[in-house]
């Protein structure tokens, strides 16, 4: 079975924020929450790189492992969803996630910030609502995945920097890009460093 993944090619990202806008519009994300954001490293300096970041739908998601009420869980497709009906807003997932994906919907003292919100891979929600229903949309956003579509953030990326889909296919696409750029087996230059003729 395919495992759905995101990958952002930092050599292609131009920091246009189309992915951020597409996500907010498609899912009607509340003000103050960005399920996706673009992070720029070395801004304005040589070697500047931008990366579109959101929930990466980890294979062994740390947010799911620390959740005391198991409201965050992976689906058969590898999409990490959350159930807002079970969420108690403790914030453990926020602290465990290396990408800062789970977010509180409002600012305030502990317990008054509400239930966590995160990227759903445009796959609707993890609650009891019927797939594609207005109730599901109101809680979790669009269910494009149920319609056989990819997340809108990836579809709107003009440079195809942000890739979404089957992890094996994405890995193959990225591998071909790396080889075409002349990076060898990766950006770290394995062949150059070790002078080994490895199969890539």
C-alpha cells in the first residue's frame, strides 16, 4: 500500500507562499493558524534556501506517540490525522513535533487555547463525521484525498518544489532531480567525498 508523503525541494522553492495561501483558502483555516508555512534560511545571503513546511505525516509520528488520549493516529495510507472530539488540548503533540505542525487555534492560558489543529493532507478529519460532509469540512477542512486528488498546496506549487503523493514515487522523482543536477547520490556528494562507485 502507498504511503502518502510530502517533500519540498529546497533548490526549487522560490518563497512565493502559494502553498500557504492555497491551504488557508481550501480548508478555510482560522485566522492565526497556518497549517503550512515557508521557512527561509540565510535570508538575503548567499546560499539562501526556502522550504515549505507542514505536518510531514511521519511514519513513526512523535505527536501520535505522546498523545495521552490517542487522538492522533496514522491511517492505512500513512496520513497522520487527529480527532478533535478526543483532543484535550494538552499540547504534548506541539512539543513533540519537530516541524511545529500541531497548533492551538487561539492564544491564551493553558486549557483555554482550544483543540489542536494540524495539516490533514487534505484528507478530511479523524472524527466520526461522514467523509465529505459539511460537518467534516467545518472541523477539519477539505477532503480532496477522498475525491482522489492531491493536497492543494502541492498542486498549486508553480515550480513543483512541493511534491505530494506516494512516498516511493516522490523519492524516485527527487532522486532523478538530484542526479540531473549532478549531485551524485545526494546533495552531500557521497561520490566526491569517498570516491566510491556506488549505484544511485
